[in-house]
């Protein structure tokens, strides 16, 4: 075998090893979610309780709603047919949105709702740390800006004077549609 051919084969084998290592690391990171998955019903109760609580900021609620809409829509950043990664993007979106939703809450409100849901603060802190290890820092930092952007848009909408006109248009259109 020629020297260049051997070098080419060695390079190809190195790429294969790196690819397997990356997949294995992602699989291990996904396995870190198993303890969180075991507490999924408790977290569902926590989120539901926070969503109906008037003390929870609207921007935080909207962020969670957008993430759930992304998952329900079925259009993915990474198509589901891509092994492992196709399913992980939905998990990362939901995990990131949940972290952002919970991160922006008043500590007293969060402590009250954790106690109601039966989640210890220690388990919660460990779960948040797991999510942070899986989701890349730049992605987390960018996503943290979403609730404030939503709140700024809502404020701009409220201050524009459009809301009463829009409500009137919807009401008049709705009543006209009912008559016709």
C-alpha cells in the first residue's frame, strides 16, 4: 500500500472515530435527561400551575407557548428522519423554553410552586444544571432574550392604540358574520 493511500485511510478512520465519539457524547447527554423524565408528571403540574398564575409574566408564558407550538407544528430545524439528532432538537427546544420560563420567575413564586408540585429544590437545581449542560451556551444566551422581546412587542402594541380598534374590528366582523 502506498504511503499516501495509508495516510488517506488513517484520516478516514480518525473521522469515523470522531463521528462515533460525538454521537456517543450526545447519547450520554440525552441519558442525563432520564431523571428529569422520571419527574415529568411533577414538572407538568408545576408548569400548569405557573401558567394559570397571574404572577407569572406574560412574556414567560408566551415563550413556553412558542416552544410547544414549534413541537406541535412538526416542522423541525433538524428533520426527524436524521437519527438521534432529529429527535433531540424537539427536546432541546422544549428544555430550553422550560428553563427560560422557570428562570425568569420570582424566587418566592417558584419556591411556592415547587413545593405544591412536590419537587425538591435540590432536584430542581440538578435538573436545571443538566439542561444547561446539554444546551449550548450561545443558544441559551440568545433564547433568554425572547421573553423580553415578546413583552416589548406587547407593550408597543398596547401603546399604539391599535388594540381597541382591532377588538372593535373583530367584534363587528364577528357579529356581521353571525348575521350573514
